[in-house]
């Protein structure tokens, strides 16, 4: 595979190959938000962390925590978005006519990403904000690093599909992504030439 072949990975997904042994990414589905000459930025969207939405909101404002409890979202897990800046909070949400978008960037396929406190407060306080996920940290790649990893078979690119993030249960996201690649989740091999069932 030519080294410049996997261009334009964002927006889209990277599906971890079974042989990817890095504990930060084993069995992960990564939503790619940026990919350019300076590197790449993505978020693991199938790894729940040890804290909940209530934990995060309670640290900001007791009123926000109460709103999340009233909406039935307080016990939702906060995801481990990646190993870089694990203290930084990101918000992945489905924008809509009633959902606020202050400080957010549209990724496509009904997904937007932000990180401002204003956005978080607006989503939590909205009457019907639609689905959203809170993530701590992100995955980052240096220039040409992600291209090299894809070429080595650590990741398999998948076009952006918003339902993978909000409609597929978290524990089924990787398996569903693998099936959408046309592969068998029970075991697929990835080599320098691509993926095989």
C-alpha cells in the first residue's frame, strides 16, 4: 500500500485491528475529528471510564447535576476519549434545531464536537438536547503517524456513520463497525495489504 494512500481519514472512524496490542486502543473504535499534514485527532467512542456524567457535572455546578439526574443521564459513563490530556473534557453530540451549538464544530453525519462549558451547560439545560457523550482525553497522532499505522494494519478506516456513536450500544460499537467493513468480528487478519475475513 502506498504510504500516502490513507488520506482524508477525518471525519470517519478507525477500527482497531485485533492485533493492536496498545491497551489504550485494543478493541477500540476511534472517531477521527481531524486529519491533516500536522497530524490527526480522534476520540475513542466505545470505552467507558470510571466516572459518570453526575461526577463531572457535580464538580462544576450542583444545578447541572440535578438537571442530568432529572433527565436520566446522571449515571451515564464518561468515556475515555484517549490517553492525551485525560483531564480535558470534550462533548460529542447530535446537533439539531433545539440543540445549541456554541463553540462546536460539525463533523458530519449528524455529529458535532465541542469542549466549552457554555456548550455543556446549554446541552444539560436544554429541554430536548438529543443524545450527547462526554469524553475525557483524546487520541493524537504526529504527522504521518496515523498513515503509517493504517499501512501497517493496526487500523482499518471506515467512513463516518453517526448511528455508530449514538444508536449502537457502546459494547457493540467495535463489533458493528467490523461487520460494516464486511469482516467477521470473531477474528479478522490485517496485513500490509489490507483486511481479510
